[in-house]
């Protein structure tokens, strides 16, 4: 889905602030939130694609104002409500007011009907598709072409895995893009590598 979470490649946000010695956690609740969502995944309450999609479903205002671990906590709380482990009313009572949850999920999708396998050196194009549900394709490569460099082992297809749908596992391909093709007149002469699921690609002829 195209949402506030997909900011990669967009202009006007300035440089990414980074410190090598930055602390991982800044408060005790962040440690607990991180441990709880990790435990929920380990115990099979939900999977990582469901977790990511619940973050994507946060309202734009909430997403932009929330810290990293607040997004994790929102995803955890939302999925626990959706899985029937707790109710929104119970959360509100514990929080002393309305607890902000993510918006409802859209439908997912199965593997692409016309997907094919690729080998290193193949020229490919990323399908120009807009998906309402979860998708692991960054928006800045949509419709762009590149060259396959290598192939990974297969993984659960995220567009289905995030929505409880059955689908075949797929490999991702390391696809090399030219930065000037991704951002015409807005990038240095460089190459960008992206791991792209098989269903997102079509052969460039």
C-alpha cells in the first residue's frame, strides 16, 4: 500500500540523521514493547508481515508523530485486538483513555498469475501496480527497469502472508537499478540494489 511509511526515495526530507553510538533504547517501556512483539511472533500470535502491515495501517498523523517503538507498540496492540486476545475497551481502561490503534486492513493478494523465474543478467521491469494491502516493494522502483544480479532462497510471499492467505513461497532477486533512472535529474551517478520478490517483476523485452 502507498502510505506514510513508504518514504524511501522521496525528496524534501533532508539528510537522514545517524550516530554510530546512538542508544538502542531510551526508556524501559521501549525494551518491554520490543520484547513483547518479538515474543508474540515467536509464539505464533502473528507473523512479521502482519506486524509490518499493522504499522503501515497507522493513521498518517499518528505514524509521523510516533517514535520507532511507539509504532511497534501500536502494531502489537492492534494485532492483539484483531486476534481476540484483548479488546479495545480493555486497552482504553488500562490507558486511561482511548488507545490509538491502526486502521482496518485491506484485502491481500496471491502470487502473480504470470510470474516467471529469472537468472542473473536478465533485464526486468518492476510491475506498475498499486496494492491496497501489504506489499514489500518500495514505491520508488515501481515501473522501473533494472538487471538481476542474484537470487535468494524462497520466503513467504508478504502480500499474502500479511493477510492470512495461502500462497507459494517466492525468492527475491537482487535487482540493480541506475540511480539516474530512479530519480531523473535528482540523483548522483550511482547504482541502487533492491531485493524484489518474483511476483513484482516482469521480463523486459
